[in-house]
């Protein structure tokens, strides 16, 4: 918080170590305004997947996203982290949300937060950071959150996503030859057909975790849906907290017992299946519903096929054994 985070390559790391500085061109600004209340079963993960599906994986290239609007202001800090975390998947250099009272309440009393008079000075500085109401942006887009539905990917990049109830698009109907070829290749890898609906698609593995959705609020969502239910026969479910702090809090709340009672594996914190680490891998041809941020070919294991989704949608798949519209389980 209070820092603009972006990735650099090894050659740039060399310059940082040698000079303690890094020359960067100023990125353009891209306002992503999101307005309206979130429908039942729709989460921050669905917001960001909806955005990437709308603008594509290179839609934010050369820009920093600034997320604004009533929907963003209503989100807690952990939901905001999920959205900013996946900004890079839309090609953006970084994603940011102006600090507000939600930010300050989250930071207050934390180990490395300023204390006493230092806290008051920090608040005074932070309150001056938000963009002016009439600030200009190089680009902008507005999304209506009230129209969003639970999202899921069907291809091999996060932009190949749609509402879970829709049918897979036909590459033949795409005019751009590069995008047409990319979709055809992705569907071949995923073993899916144009016009096919993912509802009812059998899955083998569910992964709940990663830097995108491994926070305590994500685990609470998944546990709430899995409470009193059992993992579907033949499905492996890995629940991996995002940090030791998250793991301890989840165990204090008894979330680990809910997952274990359902038949899921409660794992130590880490990246795990997000990057096929430590043997947590899909076998060739296996399908996984994953709360991670990338669904590239082989990302979760050679030949593995990944559907990105929210913790709610992942938990629904875990107990039904297939891709499910979680809204049916929330009524």
C-alpha cells in the first residue's frame, strides 16, 4: 500500500542493485469505473474477469489502471487486492485504488503501520492522494456491476472468459485472424467445442488459493458454501492459504475443519498448484477449476486444463464435481 508495484526483468534488477534507482517512462492512466451493486454470487474475481473479457489481455498495455466508482468503494480491502492483483492480466503495468476510510481502517493498528502522531501525519498525507473528481485520464471505461454474473474462463488466457451460463464462442465468427487462430488453438488444447456450454462440465481438481484468492475472506466464502457438504467423488480439492497469518486465522475460525470434514486437503501456505509447485500438478488432460490468476497452457501441469473462477464457483464445483452456477446453491 502506498506504492506503485510493477514487474521488472533481470537486466533492470542489475541497474537497481548498481544504482539504487530505475528509470521508467511515465505510464498513461486508464480509469476503470465500476458502478452498481454486486448481484448474489458475484465477487471481485468476477469483476476483474469481466473487465479482462471486455478489453482483452492487451487492453491495458502501457497504462496503469485506476479503479473508481461506487462498486469499488463498497468493496473491502481484500476484494480490492484481488482486482488490482489481476490488472497485469489485462496488460496494465499496475492497478491502483485511491485510499479512503476503508483503507485506513484496514491499516490501523497493523504491525508496520505508523503509530501515534506518525499515524495522524500519515492520514493527512494519504487523504491528499486521491485523484480529483475532474481529473483527466488517457482512457476510461465504465462497467455496470449489477449486470455481472459469475464468470469462468474457457480458453488459455484470462481474457477468454464469459458468464458461466453462456456458450463457447465459434472461432469462425471472429473477424480478426490472430484472435481467431488463438481461440481455435485454445479450444483444441482445452478439448472443448464451439457452442458447448460449460455448465455440467466434469472436473477433476479444484484449487482454492494463490495471491489472487488466498486471503481469509476468500476462504470464508468457500468454507461457507462447503459447510455441511462433501467433495464430489473422484474430485481432489486443495485449499492453500495465502500466508501463515491467513492460515492461523482460518484455523482459529475453524475453517480448516470445515474443509477437512468436506474431504478437501488443507495445505501449508504457498503458491502450490497455481504454478504447479512441489508436485501439486494436474496430470495431462485433467480439468481444474482454480481461483488463481493464469490459465496458460501447462501452467498447472503439463497438459493440464484450467478454468479460472471465483472461490464461490470453485467451491460449488468441488461439491458437485462439475462446473456449476453457484447462484443455484445460494438461494
